C-alpha cells in the first residue's frame, strides 16, 4: 500500500520490528501471473494483498494451474469481503494459509482477523493475530468471517435499541478501545454521529459505529452480513444487495460484482456491475 494509507504501517512496521525485509511493488500492481515471478525472485514469505486482487489470483489459478512461488508461506487479505469459493480455488491450487483481516481507518488498521486453513477446522491458530478463529473450506460460497477482535479491541454487536444482540442475531458492529481515532478533523458533527458514548465501559469511553451488519456466533466469531444501507425495498419486498452479489458471483465467468439500487422511472431497480473473466 502507498504510505498515505494506514495499511502500509501494518505491512512495514511488524516486518521491520521482527528483523524481516519489507518488499514493495510499484503503484502499477501487475496481474497475478506477473507478480508470481517477482515474489519468487525476492523469496517473499508473506504477502499482504487487497482481497479483490487475491480473489482474482485464486480464479486465475483455477483456470491456469501452475506452481506458486516456493518461499510463500502465508497470505494476508483485507479491504473487502472475501469469499469461501475463492478459498476453495486457492487451496485446490496448493496455496498457503490465508488470514482475512478486517478494520477501518477509524479503528487504526486491523480490528479483527480470521485465519483459514485447508481441510477441517484445527481449533487453534498460530498467526500473529492472536486468535483461535479458524475455518475450513467448504462447497458453499459464503463470506469469509471477520473472526475475533485483536487484543485490546472491544467489539459489540448491538440491535436498534443499542442493546447487545443475542448469538446469531443480526446487529450493527461497534468497535471500542485504545485503537479508536480521535475523530474527523474539522468535522465535529460527523465525529459526534459516528463516535458515540460507550455505555458498556467507563464514563468518557467512546465506541465507533462501523455501519456493518454482523452476527456473532456462539464461539465469538463475527460474521459479516452487509452494510446497514445494503437493504433496499423493491416493490415492497426487502432485498439484501449482498445476497444479489453472492448469486451473481457464483457464475464461473464473474471475477467481481457490486450490486446497487438505482432509480428507474421513479422506482428503485437493482443493478449488478460485473467484472468478467478475461
């Protein structure tokens, strides 16, 4: 990532602090097939990638099987929701373990993470994310879980009344802890709207409204359901735009998809914007 983006700190600082070498690519990120020889030449062991780029890589490997860079031991993805169907493709190609990281600039880079491995769940993880949230790959295409909060991060799933949601009940995700930003520079109204009082902590503590709809499993794993503004009404029927995206993404020739509600003759209409496989 460019130095202006917070994720660049996640990429560089842990590497340097543990005696590693940070290898950067230029702004013109090459297609996966061209990135592979670069990683092999530099003996890269861990790579941090935007989720859509990694998903493109997994699909490309499924279409054109080939060996992966021999030194590559782990992949960290983030910035967008990943899908288990891409994990299936990745692991079928012999890919190393993947950790999916979730976070926002307002909560200082990564707030939760979820480690995945091929095969059955192991029950524990050895990643530096300090989480025992693991996942196996299955045949059903679902969103990769957000996982568990990192140490020092408090994650609340709250209903419309700002009460904790029950296990497996949908709610909005709020983040709290020392990871929170002070607010938006020069925008006090927006700061007051998004950074609200934390009723579950000491007076003066705040929490951040992420706008993400999630549910918490009985083991504490957070699962992403969509944005709070992803639910639209079409002719009186509630439609989840993420479900539309999931259905379209199941087509083998679709690399990426975004569904939106757009006005059409005075009524909203769901439109899917698709990136097709080459």
